[in-house]
């Protein structure tokens, strides 16, 4: 165990905006490093942010350099928040800064959960130096997948006493339920925010076809991929629904030869100490295997 680690704040430029990051640097560093990004957009520092802090310390204690950074408009970084689908330049600037401060790092893996995982898929293949993606419950949705999940939910509700009680007391719109059972989404969002975010969130308009950009990223990416998936995550359920039903996604998922770790007790954000530790352990085991191959 490499317990002697340096933790320091850094700033770096991204198209004229000053971004802020934190480095976790072991004394004896391995040649794989990790860059992490907070999911959910602008939010307070607990929750997902705290988990990344703990993961950074744990990985660095095992010889894996880590850099956490705030994208534009998030946390202490300058600029306007553009959303997870528009982060290519932030990642490019972060990779450059990370390599300057951790020159022993030859390969970089991105860690992201929810819309940060979606972001890693959309942008990772475009950037030299990113050789791995660690994707925790990636946020992926299409109108058809939303409709399928809603239909399954409402069919399940038909067998519950509480549902019929609300129907009889006119608490539900029967037309909405009928539409859901016929496979029509009850709502088509014009904006997307991460299901993982904490606190007040800033709505960002995201194109409905962002899933196609994720699919292109998975097809184009030539490095190693790890999926860390939570049993109790609705985002994971929709992702798996799409993998099963969407021919393009099904083929890309099979062909990418990724490693997948399923955590039976975990929720979307690994909110318990045990599930957070299990996610960190999965990441460390995967990274150690990659280091051993070099």
C-alpha cells in the first residue's frame, strides 16, 4: 500500500477560462492515471463530489494518480456551464494539465457516473491520451426506452391496492395511464438534467439524439472499457433495456469487449459506504490488471 500521497490544487486554462482541479499523487506512481468528473452539473460539494474525493484518495494510496476537476461553470471553475454533451475541450485541457503534473502517467482512464459517464462516452474517443473509460450507470435514454419503462411500471402498479385507491379518489389521470400502457411516453423532455445530481440544478438543453453520440463514441473508442452497474438504479435499468432492444447499441456493447461489474446492493450514486467501497474496489482491480499488462 502506497499511503504517502500528495494532494494539491491546480488551475489550468480551457479556451480562456480558468478551471480548477485537485491532484492525488502517490510517491511511487503507476503508469495508469484517472481523471474524474462530478455528475449532475452545478451542485453542492457533498454526495457525488464527496465520493470522488474518497475514491481519489483510495486509488492514490494504491499507486494510481488521480485528478478531479470542475468543468466550466461548475464548482470553482470559471466560464459558462455547457452541459455534459459539450465537454471535449474541458477533457483535452484536463489531460494536458494532468500529464504536466503527473509525468509518469502514460495512460489515462476517465471515471464518470450517470451523465458524466455519458460525457466520457461522447468525448473520450476524440482525445489523445485517454485509453480507458470507467462508466458507472451511464445516463442513456430515448423516447422509446422511456415509454417501455413507463409501461412496465404501470403494468406492475395495476396489481397494487394503493394504485386503485388513488384511481378511485381521482388522484390519477386515466388518459395518462392509458397512453403509458399503449407505449407512449407520458412526457417528452425538452431539457435533460442528470438523475444523479444533488441540490439545486441548472437545466441545460440537451439534444434528444445525445444517445446516438454516445453510441458513436463507444464504436469509435479503441481503449479499455469498464461498466460498474448498480442493481437498484433506474438509470442502469434503462441502459440495459436499450442494450437489449436497440440493435446498434446491442452490437456495440458486445463488440467493445468491456468488463462489467454488477453491484447487487448499490443504488445510482453508490450512496452507502459499502457500495461506494465496492465501486472503488472494482475500479482498482480493473486498473491493476491494466497496469500489469504494460
